[in-house]
C-alpha cells in the first residue's frame, strides 16, 4: 500500500487524488504497487530488465495510461525501461513522471527510459512531471531518456515539467518522424540553489511534410545551472522550430545551444532564443498593486512558466 508521502508525491507528478480509471502502473520504491490493464491497453512486466511493455491496440480512442513513479527511500537508485507499442488510428493520453522525497543522507536516483513506437494516423498526448522534496542532504536525481518513433500522419504532444526540488537532471530526448508526422514539445523548467539541469532534444524529420515545434521555458535562480541543447535535422521536405526563452536570476548560469541541420533544400528550420532578467517595468507595475518585490517576482515567474 502507498503511504502518505508516496500519495503526496503521486498528487504532484500525476495530479492523482485517487487511483485512475483505466490502465495504470504505479511504481513505488523499486517495485510495482498497482497494475491494471484494460481490454485495449495491456501492461506486461519485462523479464530481462526492470520495466514494463505497454501494448495499445489499433483503433483505441479516448483512453489513458498512467505510469508514475514515486521514491521515498534514501539511497535507492534504479534504471527502468518502459516500451510503448501504439497501434494505428489511436487517440490516447499517457501520464508519466517521477517524484522523489529524500529525507536521508544518501542520494536517491531514478533513471526512466521511455520508448514510443507509434503507428500511423495516431494522436498521442504525453505528460511527464518531475518533482523533488525532503529535508535530507542526499540528492534527488532524475535522468529521463525518451525515444519517439512517429508513424505516418501521427501527432505527439509532449508536456515536460520540472519546477521544484530536483537536484540533478539530464534529460535526453530523441525522435524520428515519418511522412506527415508532427511533434510538439512544451518544456517548463525551474532550478534553484545549486541545482543542475541538462535538457537535450534531437529530432530527425525523415518524411515529407513532417514537422517539429520545440519550446523550452526556464527560470534559473540562486547558483543553479541550466544547459539546453535543441536540435533538429531536416532530412526531407519538412519544417522545424526550436525556441529557448529563459529568465536568469541571482548568480545562475544558462547555456542555450541550438543545432539546425538542413539535409534537404526543401527543409525549413528556425531557432529563437532569449535569456534575460525579469523586466523592471513588470516588477514596478505589480508592486504598485500592493505586492512586495519578492511577491511580484513570484507572480511573474509562475505566469511565465504556466
């Protein structure tokens, strides 16, 4: 059974107040606590490594899969492999994410490797949230790896969020798109204290008419450090857009590295980047409404990351 801390983590990373209806796999402290399949979505544990295979039948519509992970044990370190096999003509929502509460002196780490093999004419929405809490000196470490293989005329929307408590993270996302496929990524990232976050995306636009739109919004506070690597290769008639929009504060550092590679004369690739402080006029406007400077900063940051 999940304890109070694990339930609180579950609320943070998956917005769950109770067990969801439908397919679900909840992993807690290195083992499956809850697992349920449906008629159209089958969750099968792997036998060679830690993780699960998720098989979604062709034609599955308006169904969801929840696969959150919670860690409340100091010193636990694990690598988990989750593979999704999504048939043609599906419309599904996948909710993942990991929360770590570390109140001890040892580092706790979860490395989740997610691979998506998406058929033709699909619509997939993927939500991944990372969260850290706890009063211990041990670090909360999350290193997610994601691979996406989008079939013809399929779309995938990815919402990647990390705005509290994760000490170190190295996110690596790769995608390959067939003809007519479309990938949209919206990343929100906040670091503070001495936290370090590396976020890398590389998309291969392999099919005619494929497209990708990757937007990362970040706030770096205190002495934290963020590195953003945003890359797209246009290997056919295709279009790609990357954007880095960041607020830097205190003694923080941000490095944004765009990479656009056009291997076809009909590929159209664009990158935009902006890194700067909170605008003074925004602070003044909110402070005239009665907010303190610190309260005004928080309002601006939360609005920026929303």
